[in-house]
C-alpha cells in the first residue's frame, strides 16, 4: 500500500468525522461543534491532497526509472 493511499484513507476518515460533527452541531445548535466539523473536513481534504501529490511523485519517479 502506497503512502499516498494511506494519506487518502486518513483524509477520508477525517472528512467523515467532520461531516458527523458538523451535522451533530447543526442538530444541537452547537456552533463550536459545527466549526470543529468544518475544521476536520478541511484537515481531511488537505490529507487527501497530500496523498495525491505523493502518488504523483511516486508515479513520476517510477516512470523516470523506466526511461533510464
């Protein structure tokens, strides 16, 4: 399993956690919980992007190795 994939999975987990917190915050009218949920979703999106970058770099390295 690649490092990029691991980051994407962690990011997906943070996004789900964030969705749940934000929904709970809306139901209970808890602004702090809503903000925490939004922050968790942003954190998840950042991890997802990090995973994409790692995958792109790894793919580029593999392609360069084949060309040599």
